[in-house]
C-alpha cells in the first residue's frame, strides 16, 4: 500500500470488493444475506455445555466516550423511585408502588453494530444509493438498523489474535497487542491455524476478533480507548473480509481497524469500503475477554451467537447485548 494514496487504495478496493447489485437493487441487508437458516441451524448445534457469555460492555456513565462528535456516555435518570413509593406520592391504589427510569445516550456509546447507513463513499451509500436519499433528518429511511431485526444470530467464531501474537503485560497474561498493530490476513490465518478446526471462517459466520485493547483499558483506565491509538484490522484485510463471505465482524476496539490508520491523512479507510461497498456489518467495543478465556481453556472457538441490535427505526447504528453460548 502507498501510504500517500489512500484515495487510490480505497477506490481500487471498492471496485474489487463491491457487492452492489449482488442481491438486487432493493437489497438492504448486505452481508446478512449470507446468514441463512442453514447457518443458524449450524450455529444452534454448537450449544453443548450451555455455558453463556455476555459480550457487552456496561452502558453507564463510566464508559469510554469523551465527547468526540457529541458522543457521550449514557445518562441514566430515575423517573420513579423506592423513596416515592415509601412516601406514597405515586398515586397508586392498595399500596402498590414501582420504579421507572429513562436513559439518554448516543446509539454508539458502547457495545454496538454499525448499520449500513453509517458510512458513505464520495456521497454514496450501500448498493450505490445517494447518501442524501438514504439518511435524512428523519434517519436512515432505507437501511435503518431495524431492517436487521431477528437476523443476527448464527455461528460465531472467535479469533484471539491478542493471545496468539500479543505479549503479556502487567497481568495481561492472555496477550494484548500493542497500539498500532495492524492485523493482516496473515495474522488472521495464522490465528485460525493456531486455534484449530473450530476456528475456520466462512460464509455466513459472525467473526469476533480480540486484540486485548479492552483488557488494557479495563486495567489502566479508559484513556484514549475511544478514538485513540489501537491495534486493529489492517486495510489490507479488505479482500479477505469480502472473500470469506462472513456476515459481520466485531472487535474489542473502538473502531475495528488499526489506529493510527495505515495511510497518511486518512480516517477509517477500511470502514469506507467495508460498509458502503461490501455491505459488511461492523461491531465495535465488544467485551470478548471471558469468552476468550473459555475458548483457550477448552480449545473450542465456535459457538452459537445471538446479537440483534436494538431495532431503533432509522438508526445508523445501535446498541447490542450479544450472548455467546457454548
């Protein structure tokens, strides 16, 4: 890759990896078309022990956000409390009381999926639509995250690149990749080889890639976790992501791809191809540590994964509380 030519690299990758028209001009699902009923049956058959793992960070005021582009951490407020119930101020009959609450937050404040209306390339959205026709002040009117409702469930695969290539630091015996570590196709394939047959990656799979970045943030504090330097996928993995025909990929990082990005004067170039051209769903800020420990212990890196985002109509991304079951 020519570090001085992100524009050329993005354009070439977009031409090689475009899924525009692959499932018809009206398609709104992109790579979720690969996740069919057979793949869900395959994923469901992986439940043997019944062990379940939450892959979501908490949604609270102590989260990673620092206000970039008005992204803040969730603000949780009580509307009714136990104190109100004790004092009898709620107006309910025969002694019944209750609590109620409300939350304000950006939809990409914590563990989440990027929708297909989240990123554009030169004013074009997924499937070649004009960005302004897709996302307006009313939200994403065509590929809103609600179109994925009930679909993101199937065979999950964890590639613990941090454990295979990372060096333990300050209690990080499970392995953590250093900031700026660009995970290449070679690293992904070597990790698959190290994990064995249960880590094979193919059509319709939901791929999880652990770098160890969240592990370090949990130990040392958030710091620049949101938007700062991080290990992540190299731009050069774009052909592999397209060719494997996976349904989605999620990581334990803020932005999936390596930061700083691999080009001079660039911002998230892998997103610019993966979302609007491949139609690939990207998951960010997933908590993969407990699952990774279990996979390392039993040598099984595949599992049933259910990860349907909150179906907020017109949203270009949404919170998710993924659960992996082995």
